C-alpha cells in the first residue's frame, strides 16, 4: 500500500538513513571498522586521559562483518 505524505524538508543526513514511505529493504552502502586505544577517540575542548599504558590487542575472527557488495 503506498504511503501518502505531506511536504518534507530534510536539511542534513550524516551517517544515517532517511526513510520516507514504503521500503522493502534498506541496505548500507559503505561500512567501516575502527579499533583504537584508551582515550584516543575523545572529543572536546579540553581532554585529559590519564592512562599509564594503552595497548590495543584486536583479534577479529569475522571475515565479513556487513557485506555491502551489490548495494547500489
């Protein structure tokens, strides 16, 4: 059944999905994976991260986390 919607104004979509109306499948177009140590992703005007040692031991056993092949 089609959806009837009124006027829509979208200013910005950053890293999300704007879903309006009927949809069968919503698939991601890109994917990323990031690993980082303690305090490295902190944001703000003044950041103080008191860590004596930071080691990032990442063991990723998944070969494919989110396949995006064919999502055009």
